[in-house]
């Protein structure tokens, strides 16, 4: 199905249509992944634009060995890592908050849920990059262990180990927070 999607895209002579379609289907996933890696909204904006331009240029070389989403997330990962290696990123660190839409909840309930979600994301974002990234791929993107291994260039055993350690670190942080209250 994914390969059929790409074949459909490459039949179009209109580059704007191809880019628009890819961005509509995968744009939020790519942007969020870049944000989770860099912790910067402006960087995620730039990186996601670069990802789709690179993907469009390389569309003919896509072999279908992974899903389109995994392919795009791989491009986003490399672009994010390159961005984080720059001197600018190392000198300037800004963290923005992700707020979700509140639908048909009381203001108090929405505020409590937002506070809890913010605390959890703060814990996840405080983890070292290798643990933060594996948790985000698992929990947010629902990637399989094999997809994570391919995307990160590590073995499935390492994926399992990092995932276990990342969950344990978040649990330890959560329990430490509960004791402080």
C-alpha cells in the first residue's frame, strides 16, 4: 500500500501536488519527531521543510524496504542530528510546550490533564537523547522494534534494552516527583 502511494505520487508532473500530499499525510509526524529531538519549534519547522524537499528529490530512489513514514522519520532524524551538531544549537537552547486541543471538558479537568501531560513530557524530554528518542518512537509513533532498529541503526536487542531503561528512568522520575509532593 505504501509503495502504491509513492507510485501515485511519482506519476504526478506537478511538484507542488506531490509535496502537498506528502506533507498532508506525514507532516505532523515529521514535525513532532524533529521537535522531540531538538526541543525547538523553529528548528522543527526548518527541519520538516528540509525533510520533504529531500524526500521529493529522492522519491525515485525509495525502494519500499520500509514504510514511507519510517523513511521520512529517518530523513528527519538525520537532519535533526545534523542540526544539533551545529554551534548555534549548542549555544542556544529554548524549550517550547506542546498544548493539545481541549474538547468538551471542564476547564478544571482540561487544566489538570494538561498539567499531567506536561509533567510527563518534561520527564521524557529530560532524559538523555537515546532514551528520549526510543520512548517517542514507541509511545508516540507506535513503531515496531524492527522499525526502531532500522531507523536508529541499532540491533533489536539494543532497542529492547533502551526501551526498558527509558521506561525505568521515567518511572523513577515519576516516583521521585510523587515523593516531593
